[in-house]
């Protein structure tokens, strides 16, 4: 189309939002030298083509969705979003009034123009649900968005010179159902695609084209009019309203039949006829002349003559076009010929021009197609020309103009060409002059060689597309699987976080047992992960078990760190369990730092699930674009704490003396001994005493003792549920050893004292007895239970004492929450005990400071005194009440 290159001239520029104007709402109309333009905002501009200036700008209260001009009356109709229909008289003197600088919109257009706020009285039809309209000389047609159906309404137009407000409603009919767009309750969302209304008249009608309204009004030849709308519309010589809906339906309503239906009600569905369904939003309805260009050129020289179109076209948003024309079939019968074409999309706007051409705009180009190719004379005298007059296919020709969002075409100019008035997405108003006599290139004939080459190219393209579809399907499956996993992870997270203090749908319990590995006893922790929910733990889930010793927890500056075990959780369905056993100690140094904290956490890896779906590392797909790094999740994953269990000395004690004589296992092994010490032990004389620090400490030093006293009343209240009928001392010992494996034997023998072995092999003696505290209460002695811990190892007694105190703190906290009250006490006596403890604590600090500065001879006495003070502190005269 080299000879048909358009001549483009920019007229003016208008302000547009960031990203450009959106298609569907902007409108461009022209009448003589005036251009009426709306960019989809609240402003409507009037531009003078002859003077090249903006003459006015009208400011409406909201966005303007549609414009129509009733030229004989000089009336401009505007549909304002969520407001209704406004009517402006272009001859009103207020249009030329002066305005202040504050009212000027200096950013729109090349020069400042007066901005006229539209008076609220200009609203002739207030209706927030109004979505489309078209104007005739005597009738106003509107389309209203109902709760579930479209509703077409007819109003009587006043006579010229009267108030432009429409008279009473003279007709109403409901159209097809639709799915309303989602929005805020009570405030429906704006439709993404607006319906399209236009008025069609038969050629025998006495209604001039100017009285059919704006660019949506046209005249059809009688043959096509009768085939489309039936004999009733032809006999009544009634205009017909065509309606293109966002769901793709193209329907029609005969106006005179709709008016008479109010006086003679009948079936309302009979008033609406569905012509076609495009299955995509209808954005344009038009008509054009497709007869040979010679007749069209002759008609161009008659500017006052109305053009009778012989082809009706409707265009969808995605490029599907419908063309309807009256043609002769093989039997010589006049029938409507319908053809669907697929044009490049998405289509932003369209217009019908002279010479049987349709102009349509896409985001990348402005194209033109010619429907006059293949048309035949309307008569049966040349049956050899074929049954139809529409071309079998259309070849769009590019005009090299992109992003046109509104288009208006003049069918003829003085030069015999076509003039297009266009508004671009950047807000530029321009004219495009085209030569109608130039030929639009059609499909060329192919040779056998070129056809074979074309077929090979097509087959190669099909193979490439098939391979691409295979890769894309794999990517879609991976992302669907990731979405399913994310949904399950969200459900699991919500279930765990909302469980509160109640039973958790997914739990992890920890228990400890001693096991002999090779020649050393090892304390093992068993963690049981149980899924009691209705969800499944699949890809991406990991059970993390952290083991934190007391030395790591207390010494923050130490180099030691917690040990974390990660166990992948794979296919743990509802009701399933997973058991994990791991060692707690002793370590390589032979010691076991108690207490040990075991924390269980569920971890969901977002990187593994989402990152693997968006950017699979093993994918060799050349078609998939590389996923940008900002799309991947910033966090590694989600942590959901399950449980926290503390393993202390009371759980680790072993009692070899409780086993029956015939089943008694060998004594538990202590930590691994030095081979040299083991050799010297075997070489010593029979009957001689063993030598070593442990044996010397056990022989010459008295055992260390720590005790704690608890009110008997407090213990009875705390242990009443599971220890009824059991002596208080026995019940207390059973409660202390509740998490020890030997608790069943202790319960069966009703023991109140027991001697066990610590993990390092030292003996630990637990004694529970009842005592009376006589000095605390003036009303008399308080019955109490004393829990005493004895051991030759100072470290073991500290660990055991710490475990007992921890259980007592938990019990006192629970009983305090139940509102337990303490008896009257001697406050002065308590103050004296507290002062004595403060003195001992200050002495401990002094002695520890002295040990750092004294020599070896002096430090021995200081250490002995320090041990004495520690014994006094571990025998408090206080009682837990």
C-alpha cells in the first residue's frame, strides 16, 4: 500500500493519565469544523479545526463515558458516570463567558481555554445505573444496568426550542441476563466494557440521517433491513435500535413495536431479537456501502444525498468481526449472508469509511480492511458470480499509526479520499488523510514451489508451537502444584495459629530413654510428630529439632552453638505419625550438660516450593522467560513452633536397684574412662581402696545436701486429681519422677525415698518426708513436706535441685491462678530470714572475689567457707505456701 500512505497532521495535545488513555471511554465527534472530544475524564473539549484552537472545555461532575451530537438542534449529550445524562446547548451564551485563571485548564491543549463547569440543572436524566444511550429527533433510548439484567428504556423527546428534558417514559423492555462486576457492597463497580447502542432506519424512512443521532445512526437498504428485522419493521417503517452487549450478544428492538407494547402488553421477550453472538465484548456497530467503487465515487459528488448502506458490521474486542449482507443464493432467493472474520486484536476502536472499508485500531497499529472485494451486483441475473457478495477472507493493511483509542471517519472529502479524525493514547488529536483510489494489497497467487515452502514453514511452526505448548503445560502443572501446596500451607498455618491453648491439630511430643550404644550408655530423645488435622504435609515441609544445652543457654560468649536436626516431612497425611530418635549425650567429653531444651518447629520452605515453580533449575525450556528475582519470595520460609520440652536431672536419673534380682541389668556405665586409669585400676592389689578424685570425695567429704519445703495443703490441692488415697510423701515423689521411666515401679512400691544414679555415675538420693514449721505462723505449726536431695557430686545436686525448684514454680503459679490464700505469718520473722539470706549472698560474692586474688594456700580455707555458705543457702528456713 505504498501509494496509499496516510498523511497525518497533529492538531492538539490533551492531558492524559500516567500510562495513557484507556480504550472504551474516549470519544471524538465532529460537525463541520467543530470537533467534540472526551478523553474519559470529566472534561469535554470543543476544538475548532479551521482556527486550530480550543474554543471551550466543559467540566462535568464525573467521568464522561459517551458523547452524542444532535446536530440540527445544536445539542450535545454526555453520559456522566454514576450521575446520568446531561444535555448542553452549543448556542448557549454561557459558552462564551469569560473565566478566571483558576478556572483555566492550562495543561490541556496548546493554549489556555475557558473551562465551563456544567450546571447541575443540565442533568436531564439522573440515573446512576445508566450505561449507554442514543438520541433520535423524537426519541431518547437508554440502557440501564439492573441487578441482573439490562433494561432498555424509551423517553419522548421535546420539540425544538423547548426544555431539553425528556418527557415521560414511553417504552421499556428487559434484555439478556449478565454477571454484574464485583465491587463494594452497595456501590457496584464500573463496567469494564460499555454497551454499544445505535439506531438503524430503512431507506424508505423519511427520517434524515442527521436526525438519527450521532455516529451510531445510519440507514440500511430495504432488502437487508427486511431480512434482518422482519416484515413488521419494514411495514411500520420503524427505526430499529441495535444493541451490542459486553457478553457478545448483538440484539435489536423495533422502536414502534416497543412504544405500542405499553398500550397492548404482550410477551416482552418477543420485542427483543438476538441477531448474533460474538462471544466477546462488542465494541463497535456500523454500516457501509460495499458495491463497486465506481458507484461509490459517483455518490461522493452528491454531498446532500444520504448513503444507504448494504452491509452491517459488528466488531468484538478480541478481533472477531461479523459482516451481514443481503445476497442471492444458488436458487435465486434473497438471503442474509453472515461471515465472521478474525482480525488482529485486541481492538481499541473502529470506524466505517467510504469504499467499503473498515478501520480498526490495536495497541500496535491502525489497520484497514476492504469489504467491497468480492461483492456482486444485487440481482439474480449473474448467478455465475457466486452466491455471496462478501470476501471469503480479509487481509488487514497497516497504516503505521499506533495506539488510537477513538476514531471517527468522514466518508468523502473534496479530494475524493477519506479523512480520519483520531485520538491517540497519549492524548494527541490528529487527522489522517487517505486516498480512496489506491489499491489495498490482497492475497497474491502462489506458485507450487512457494506453496511447498510455505507448507514446510507452517509445519515447522506447528512443531515449534507443539514443543512450546508441552513446556508451557509442564510449567503450568508445576505452578498449579505450587499453588496447591501454598493453599495447604496456609490452612495448616491458620489451624496451628488459631488453636491457642487447646489441643493442636499438629503436635510433636518428646520423651527420653536411656539406650546402650556399643560400650556407652546414651540418653536418647524420641520426638513423635502426629498429624491430627484434615490437611496433608507434603512438599516443602521440614521438621526442625533444636537441642540447646544449659551451657550454651547460659554462657552467651561461649563458642558452643545449638545443634539443629532437619528431617524432611514427606506425605504425612491426616492421622499419620512420624517418629524421630536422636542422641542428647553424653558428648565426646563424657559429660551431659543438664538441663537440655528440645524445641520442635515445622518449617515451610517458600524458596523450595514457589521458587521451584517460578524458576525451575532443571528446566531446559528455551521459551520460558527467566523469572525476575523480585518475584521470588524475600523470606526463606515460614516457621511454626510446635513444642518445647526441657530434659532435666529428674528425667535422666536411673534406678538400677529397683529392678527385680533375677532381671536386674548391669549397672549403668559412666562416662568413657581414660585407658591408663583403667589399666592402673586392674593392677591394684585386691582389697585396696580405689584411688581417684571421685572415690576420694565420696570417702572423705560428706555428701552435699539441698532441700526445699512445701506446704502440705498446697501439695494436696495440686496432687488431688491423680494421687487420691496415696500418702502425701509417696504422691510427691511420684509427681517429681512423673517423666522418668521408673515412675511405674515407684508408684507400685509406694516409695517416699529413692537412690538413683546420675548420668556421670554419681549417686543421687531423693528423700521426701513430712515436717512441721513451728516459727512461721502464730496460730500454730504449719504442716509441710520437705524434699531433700543428697549427692557427693556438687554439680549433680545443683542440677537435681534446679529440676525440683522448676517443678515447684510451675505448681505454685497454677495454684495462685486458682485463688489460693496463704495463712497469717509472722512478718518480723520472715524479715529476719530474708536479711540473713541477703547477708549470706553478700558473703558469697566476697568469697568469690577473694578466690581470684589469693594464693593456693589461702584459697583452700576460702573455698571451704564458700561451700559452707552454699549449704546454708540450700537449706532455707522458708516454705512454699
